[in-house]
C-alpha cells in the first residue's frame, strides 16, 4: 500500500540523513540506495543526486522518493 511504502521510505531517509538536515548528500544517498537494494557506483549516485535535487544543494525527501521509485 502506498502509505506503508511512503512510511518505509521516510524511515530509510531519516536513518541515512546522518546530520538530520532534511536532505541527503550524495554519500548519504549512496548508503540509502544500498539499503533499498540498489547498488550504484559513485558516478551514478552523483548523476541521480544532480537529477533529483530540485535546485537545492542536497537531495530533499521528495527527491529521494522520485529517485527510488523510477
């Protein structure tokens, strides 16, 4: 169910947002992607981070959701 999936993603996001900034650095994103079963090299993580940052410096939660659901 969608609500359960969103809660799971929020939990993963919070777990890997190590500085509790509400955003993820590329390093934090790489750890979170591994947690959901996606193995990506540094170049791919950087490209994903740039694609889904929505004009911000680091990746917000909605960008993380977009990243893992596409």
